[in-house]
C-alpha cells in the first residue's frame, strides 16, 4: 500500500493505473463502516484509493474541526489490512490555496435537514468531493448510506456537473446493539452512548410499524419521537422524505422513503436513517 501526500505523486500513481479505479473519501478515524465501502470498491474496481482528509470547509463555526478524532497510524494499518492500494492523505495546504475563491454549492437539497443547522456544511462537502474527483479521477466513488443527505447531494452534483464518476452507496454498518458506526461515537460517555441507542431503536420501531402495514408519515414520526422522548433525547429533526429526491412526505408513504433523524446527545451530534419500501440502503446501489 502506498501513502501519498501530494497531488503530484497522486497523479503519477493514478496515471499508471489502466484498470477501473475506485475512490472512498473519508475523514479518517476509520471503522467498519469505512472498510465496508472499501470492500465495495474492491469488488468493483481493480484499484482502490482511500482519501483521509478532515475537510475544514465542511465544519461550521464552533463545530468540532479541531477536536475531530484523528489517528493516522491506525487508519493506515486498517487500510493496509483492508487491501487498499493507495491512501491519499494530503495536508490542508495541498488541498486549499489560501486565496481559493471557487466553490461548489448545491442549492436545493442542501437547505433542508442537516442544512438547517449547518448552512455551509454541504457546500464544503461538495467542494472537497469535486476536488477529490478532479485529483483522483476515479471511475467509481463509494459513499455510505449513513450520510443519506450527503449521498443524495453528491449524486445531484455528479448529475448536474457531469462528473464522469459512478456513485455507489454502501449500507449503514451498525454496532451489535444497533448504534450506527461513526467516528464521532468516540465522543460519547457510557451514559450518553446508552441514550444514543434511542436513534436506532426508534428507527427499528418505525421499520416494524411499516412492516405491520402503517403507511402514515405522522404516526411513523410519532413512533420515532417516542423512542427519543423515552431516552430524554431531543431531536433536531425527524424527517420522512422521498428517498430519491428528498421531498418531504406529510401524508401517506407510497414509494421508497427515507426516515432520517438528527439529535445531539451530550455534545455529540448524531445522525441515522433507514429506507422503507426498497432494498436501497441494504445493498450497494448502482447509479449510472
Ligand atoms: P466520514 O469519514 O464520516 O466523512 O465518512 C466517510 C464515508 O463513510 C461517508 O461516505 C460515510 O457515509 C461513510 N460512513 C460513515 N459511517 C458509516 C457507517 N456506519 N456505515 C456505512 N458507511 C459509513
């Protein structure tokens, strides 16, 4: 496995690749959610590149950019064991010019859900992913369904800006007790971690109600709310949306539906979701 820090070195290695090349963008502090995406890339690509980059432009004022967990040595060992060919781990100066003045902004899907409390977050995400696509020039890029809104926005960016990249998605990988894996789970105390379980518990309860035939957005939302209330967790949002275009569903669920929740437990902001009425989210989704 090669570890590359400069764009020049990346271009040299990438230029020599003939076969299909996959990119898994990450912010490091890797867990099994990340390695599951590496696995998907390896299944579809001859070469797999993982980027490790804590992207400053997607953090807002007062958010956790400085304290975001970092452990490069451990990440490299995980990538090596997962069969990654190249880790691209550039310093911030190699990614952003000090006077950079061009960004990528998605202006519809980014305004809702997480975009309400994090108005500049998805602009930072789109900009860094566009830059990574241009730097790495992958044929395929693999993202997690864990960040469902991010996935929808990246697909929109790829569509609207004609990036020659196929976006694939991997399902949410969870701890044995249901908690969605996240680098930020490292912030949780034992007591907070117990309360954090209310997100996945609520989503699973919603899934059971749906399986039992309930198609009403309001009662499904109520089921989720109840699980959070029981744990004393306040939701930032509980949203029920069309899984493809993220349009809000107020009444009856008909097609593939995203149930997404965001909540802060202690000082840790957590997100989780399920997709009802489709296998999307349970299998890598292949989108042309
Ligand atoms: P991050 O390092 O948190 O920016 O995440 C990098 C990629 O891993 C994103 O595409 C995430 O959606 C994905 N990811 C993070 N957590 C999980 C998880 N528990 N299951 C599947 N994918 C995940």
